[in-house]
C-alpha cells in the first residue's frame, strides 16, 4: 500500500535533506505501509526510549544516524540511559559496559536531543499540552501524556521514536486520531470505600488489574471519586502499561476527554462492561507479590519506577522523620530519580536528610537497565506496580509489593515488616 506524501516529505525521502533524514524517513514510510496508514502526520515533540543500551545493534543504529549527520527536527527529550553518569563507578558498573552506554548517550546528544534522562518526562521539561501531536516512547510516559494531558501519541517502539524525531513525522494512525481514542471497556468500581482511594498502593494495584482486563483496549473508569495527584496517575498508568498494552485511560470527571461517560465513549456504547469489587483488587494486589514469604530477611527496597518525583521525596522525608531510626545496614534502599527532582531536593535542603537515612539515590537510569541490584539479591520490596510486575524476570529475584510506609519500615528493620494492612479492614 502506497503512502501519500507531501512535497517536503518526498524531499526527505529522496535525500534532499541529507542521508540521515533519508534513512529516518525511509523507516517512517515503511512503518506507515505496514500499518496501512495512507498519509503521515506532523508531530511537534518527541521522547526517546531507544537510548537505552538493550543491545549492540541499538548503539550501532544511533551511531549510524550520527555518521549520516541526522539531527532531530522537533524538541526531543531522552528516556533513562543504562547507567548513572555521575556515580556508575561506585555502583560497580563494568568499564566496558559504561563505555558503550556513554557512547550511546553521546550519540543522541549529537543528534540534538535534550539530555533529560528520565522515564517520567511529564514531571519537568517540555510537558505536552492538550491535543498536541507528539511521538513518545516509554510506556508509562505514553499513558500519562495521552490520559492526563490529553496529548496524542501511539506507543512508539525503540528506534521508530528517533526516526519520528528526526523527520517530525509519524504514520497517521491509532491514538493520533480522535475516533481511535474512544473508550472501549467500561470499568465500574463497585462499593469501594472512599478511604481506599487515599492509599498510595491503591493506584498501582488498580492499574495492574486494568491492564490485565483490557490489554490493548481503551478503558474508561467510572466510580473513582478522589482527586488524584500526579504520582497517583503515574502509578496507575505505569502498572496498566506493564500488565497490558494500555496507551490511554479515561477516568470519568478527572481526565480531559472524559467529563462524562458520553464524552469518553464518544456517544457510543461500551464493547464490554466489567465491575471491579474489593475481592478483585485484593486478588490483584496478591499477584503483585511474587513471593509467599510474610517474614524473613530482605536484601533491598527499590523505589522510583517510574522515577521518584519531588513530591514523593517530600512524603518520604515525612515518613523518615516519623520512623525516627536509620536504615538497617543489611538492606539497601535504592531510589531511582532524575536530575530535576535531585535539583529540587538540593534547593529544598532535603538531600542530606535522605542520604543520611541511608538511601542510595540513583540518577538517569533504572534497575532493569543498569546492574544496580546485586545479582545475589534474593528478595526485594517495592511500592511500584511496574517494578513488581517486571522484577522477577528482569532481576531474577523474588519481589514483594507493599505501600511506601511498609517499604521503609522493612528497610529499617532489616526484614519484612507490614503494619496491620488497611486493605483488609474494608
């Protein structure tokens, strides 16, 4: 199937703007053909997930584009990279791996990308606006951009993202089009107490359950009456994009395209209606823990998947003060974050209190992409639905899901510690 190209797009494809642009445009056009899109669509910004060192071929691809003088044509931020650029030696990252990761980072910078190095670009620089057409990689960021901002992006894969950034074009397809943003599955929250919505662990659990239920369809949540914070939206979307292939979530009364059920479904009827009860959520919460252990030694607690925000750090500091005891020397508390949050911590004079507690702050990267967690770790705890979902396979370890307070109590006590679980009171 041929793609109808405008004159300037034909010029890109024919090499008028150089071999780097031509290579990227060839890939974009071929993807449009595969998707049976009849034309391309201009985007005004991009976020690149392909800067992670997943294989040597990814490095070769980036350096090939640089050699062909490719440059991004729209403002383009970068996802996390495979190591903490400032502290990788202290973290024991092998020299050869660090060399390749640094080459990868430099290649994307040479193409004109902005070195944000975060999987949560919506927390800072270049957040998109309502109905803005963008090309974002990184699954949790895609859900956030589509759902919370009402921007327009598909789930762009590695290497397609940088080609979109170079050309400023994507196939006119999928969630870029209003008709494809229509809700498909109605998720009704039935008889859930308002107090549950105030728990930080509720949102990753709900997201995980929704991802399992809808897979790649567009869910519409009805009955969620809380005022969600940015971090609540982040946790919900990240978990849904992990257990499913969710790219957009509508929440009645909360997200910009879902003022009413009629708006969310664009005056159509749901393809399916699913009622979610407390038992469903308790089952999903249990599934996020890939260990049946209820006590015993803990090796590490991992927070910040996606990257920890400044607001989450503020909550962390309050809990540290309430607990009043330092971290156990037997447990590592690893907090993944970005330069924006780190800068705010320093300005707010909170950094010394957090590091004095014993926490390790890791910048620019992720435990799934960089060898931060010891290969000998047998049990970790996390408050992240995404980390809980991917952790066993990515880290070859058992993972326990818990709320933030239980994570900190366990890190202080050196073993699994849970308060009387408020979930069980409902």
